[in-house]
C-alpha cells in the first residue's frame, strides 16, 4: 500500500497480486486526519471508562471489606457477650445448686424435729393412738460447697439442683399436711396432761385417811370414804390438781365450803371443808392454781382437805393420779 500526495486529495493505491490490477482510492485530506483521530479518541474514551469502572469497583470492594470487618467485629462482640452470659449462667446454676442443698438440709432438719415431736406425743400422750409418722424417712444429706470443675458437668449440676428442688417441694407438701395435725395432737396432749388431776393439792403431804372403807371418825362404824384426807393448817392454799372448769363453788352441809373442778376425760376433782373459796362457778383454772383455802367447814374433826376424784360419776382412788 502506498499513498500519493496531490493538491487537496490523497490517493490510496491498493496492490494485491499479479492477476489483479492496482486499485486507486481517492480520499480528501481532512478525512484522512479525522479517521485516526476518531480512533484515538474512542480508545482514549474506552480507557477512561475502564479506569472509572475499575475505580468504582475498587471503591465497592473497599466498602464491602469495611462492612465485612464490621460484621466480624460484631461477631466477636457477640461471642464475647455469649461467653459472659454463659459464665454468669454457670455461676447462677452453681449458686442455685448450693442453695438447693442447704434448703434441703434445713427442710430435713425441720422434718426431723417434727418426727421428734411425734415421738414425744406418742411417749407422753396417752391419746387415741392416731399419731402418724412421716413416710419416707430423711435421707443422709450433708451441706457444704459444691465445686464444679468442668463446664460440661454443669448440666449434671443443674439437673441435681432441679431434683433437689423437686424433693424440697415434696418435703414442703408433706410437712404442710403433717405439721398442723402434729401441732393439734401436741396441743391436745398438753391439754390432757394439764387436765389430768395429777398435782398434789396442798402444801402438806401428810395423809390422814385413805380412800375406801374405814371406821367413821364420828360414829366409829364402818363407812366408805370417797376420797383422801390431807392434814394441814387453816388458811393453807388449796391447788387445782389439774386444769379445768369450776362447776361447783358453794357451801353444803357435811361438805362445808367445797369446790368441784371438771377436767377432760370425764374426770372431776372435789375439794371439801375449805375455809375460803377463791373461784366462782365457770372459772377456768390452771393446774396448780390456788382455788381456795384449807379449813374445817362441814362434817370435819379438824383442819384438813378432803380430796376426791370422780370419773364418769363414780368416785375412784385419787392416789394413782397424784404424782
Ligand atoms: Zn374425807
């Protein structure tokens, strides 16, 4: 190929091979300049476009990188939080476990006390025999610190604590059922014990006449003595032999000034020949409370207390009751 310069035109000769003729292409000069310039411009444009695009991509990549590292940071923070949370949970579980052990030991101690109270009632209360012991005796348990070594043991510890709490729950329900009954029984026992006419009714212990058949002090003939006679000084205090309610406090012929106190189990105590009454009908008296003063009123040869015990309207020997 070869270019020939003319005035305002450029001629392009195209040579192929021997069989073909030479071809001439006439081009104007400005066009010859414009074509390469356009080519250069478009290549330059392409380069600029590529540069802009790559810059954009880089910026995007950078943004993505920043986001990724933020996420990584967040992840790290979250993991740290979780670790802390797990650590706190672990501590809480261990603490709960310790508390469960302690509480259980306390509950078992209370149950033990309740059983002791039951035994006391059974031993000292001649009751209707309705005392019941608590089923499922206390297991051997000791308190103390719980030392967890590995985190994987924690699940076991948590399970143990849960079992402990369930057992405590059962203990509480059992005690809720038993304790009120036991307390009622204890109170009943106490009332019956105090209501038993077992206290010697005077300061003097000198017995001058027994219960049963004797020679009458006035007639010398055989007679039935419904109680015991205790010698003493006029004005000595006379005590209620057991807790109860005063049903009689009056003067009556041979009995003189006398008092009747009603106790549980159909029992009564009678106090005769008093010099003074310190109670009224309807009064509740405690065991050992002073109810009157010793004297010689009624059919009496001298200062003494006639004391008798009546059970279901029958006079009985007071001695087996008195301590
Ligand atoms: Zn008598």
